């Protein structure tokens, strides 16, 4: 079974702090994604990556950056956390972008910014 | 552009009754369509997908979905609901010319005993 793990289930940070959210997948997937989930808004794509050291902006990249130094690891970085970044963050991975492969999700990190 | 709509925020059904969770989509080409389920404080779990072929797709936990190209719909169904089916359900679409999924806003399914 594919396993996608996220470094924290719950995180509380203060405004202005730099925040790192880590995601690791164990199935040698090419693609990795970061979403945020907010009530009534569904899932919105922040950033994604098709390969090591490669990244693409999603629908809402402002205030975020990412890093993919190794194929299995995809990090989301909040350079200076703000209260409007309080949300559930979900990481996902998939095998290939050129076919109908489903995405596999991690358990999520619920981030609260005070 | 690609988009997906889940017209119901919440669906209520009694245990043992059939359930339907609605999804309509818009793409410029041919779609890949997906259903996911999310239990409280958990990530999303894949239920089923339509890629090509038979319009009726069967998935996990007794769920199925029917791809209807003329109505651009991909409704999720189950013949007999269980209380344990209560969860948040997401429909997602990817146009074959696109690289990423677009998710609907989700439908909360509540199954009463």
C-alpha cells in the first residue's frame, strides 16, 4: 500500500514565524502535491512537483514556497505565517501525470496560526 | 478550463436506503473523474475513478458511480447506506489535457440509524 506521511497532525504557530510542513511518500511516485482544505471551499492546490528540484504554482501559491530535494520528500514552507493561513494542509502523491492515476493523500496537518 | 460542482452541501439518508451524491463537471476534452471520501480529522481516501470504458464504475465499500457524458455527471451511489458511510465526499475531475485535479467543495453525507 502507498503510504504518505506528514510530519505533524497538529501544529500551533505564532504570526510571523517560519513554518515547515514535511511530506514523505514511500512508493517512488513522480508527482507530489500540497493542498489546503477550508470549510465550504473544498481542496485548493497550493504547489505541485513533477520531479526532484522542480515545482509548479497551483491556484493559491501566495505566501507559500516548496522544496523537493529528494523524490520522496516534498516540503511546504510558510515564510512568515499569518492568521489567514490557519487551515488543514494535505499532501498527496501520484505515480504519473500523463494518465488517470489517482492521488494518495496523507493524514493532514491542522495548522493554527495565532 | 476544468471545473466540478457538487450541488448539495449535505445529503441525509436513513440506514438501509439507497444513497446518491451528485457531481457534475465541465472540461474541454475528455475527463478523468474521481471520488474520494474523508472521515473526520483524516486525509482523503480514494473510492473509485472513471478513465475510459464501461460507464458504470465500481469501487471500494460497495460504492459505484455512473459516468454520463451527455449530462456531464458522475454521481456516486450505493444501494444500501450504512451509518459508517457518514463522511465528507469529494468529486474531482482532470481534463486529459491538464496536469492537475480540480476538486468539488464536498458533500457531507449523514446516514441516520
